[in-house]
C-alpha cells in the first residue's frame, strides 16, 4: 500500500471521528435541555403555580372569568318566622349560574363575619377581565342613602345598629370596583317589611336608591322605598322570573329588564322591581 494513501486514510478517519463526536455532543446537549425544560414545567405545576396554556401549547388563553357570590339568609331570631325563599333562591340560582360557567360561592344564613369572609374570598378572585355577580336574599334596610344587607346575627334596636351590624351594598360594589372587575351585576331580593322597623323613631321602607358605579347593573325586587310581600311559592318571584330569562343568548341588561316587566305585569303594578344600569356593554349571562 502506498504510504501517502495510508496517511490520507488515517487523516480521513480522524476527521470522521471528530465530526461524529461533535454531533453526539450536540444531540446530548439538546436532549438535556429538553429534559430540563420538562423538569422545570413539572416542578412549577407540582409547586402549585399554573402554567399558562400558551407557554406549553401555544393555545389562546381562556376568556373572561365569571364569579358569583350568592347569600341567602332565612333564619332571623327577631322575625316571627323563618324566610323560606332566600335559601331556596340561593340554591336554585347557584345551580343555574354554575351551569352557565360561573365560579359560585354560596353562603346560607350568613353571620356578619360569614359575609365579610365571603366578600374577601370574592375580592381575591377578581381580575381585570372578571364579571362579578352579587345576589342577596333576606332582609335589607336603608339608612340614610345606603342599603344594608342584614346578617342573621344582627342585633338591631336603633338605626345606628344597622350600620354597625349590617353590610352595605355600596361597600361591596366599591370593593369590586377597586379590584378592577370588568362588570358588576347585583340582584337584591331584600325589599321586605323587616322585623326592626317598629323599633325606630323614623323609618324608611325598602331599600335606598343605589347609584351604580361604572359598568354596573343592579336589579332590586321593588322600587326604592317600597316593600314586596313573599308568595307561598318555593322561590321568590324575582328569582323565578330571572331564571326564565337566563340563557346563553340573553345579556344582563336584557334579562334584568325583562324580569322587571314580567313581574310588574303579573302583579298588575303592585310589585315593580327596580333596574339601575351604567353598563358600557351588555354582559352575557349564559354560555
């Protein structure tokens, strides 16, 4: 064999070995990098932090979130008899809203502490794209220009006690606004003749007018300053009619106004719900 050919063959072999080694290192580094990325993702998920879908799959993020705080108070020690409808309403409405994709927190026979804790839980979940609904069924009292939701452990002998032991609707709306909620929906079935009015020197029936902050709609069971009697049906007429208008196509403003009209007509004007809106765009309740 020619010596030159031998040297060329040896040189060729050396180059091939070097190239093969480089490729092997590159493949190993790439595999290690992929494994490290997967391990980091697993560690993140195991640690409780959610990895956004776009980070792993490139899919579009989820749409607007929807929350609902549902409070039904029925057993008031100062009342002659328990209120049956608020708790039934809370359960029925919560089931309907869950089917429509709402994250629902239900509280029954809530004390003042229960109500404050529920509001804090709601606040912690609110994001700038969140639509929030508040439902309260029970006794409501107006003091001055504010409307108060009354917890079941309230001790009320004078008007000042309402402020001390009640939870202001306006304060909950302010909390939603401070958290930057996209839209605020409020349903109040609390315009009942309450057991405290005989204790006050001066008393205003029903609830006070609620001036909705930006992008808010409020549905109340009666006109401000008026009261509505409960029927013998399992659910209140307000919730029953609202559920009739709750579907994937209906927006909140349309559903609330249809509910108002239906109740007004059915009662021949004896009960006229109130709707106050500052919505900048209609909000879908279903779908």
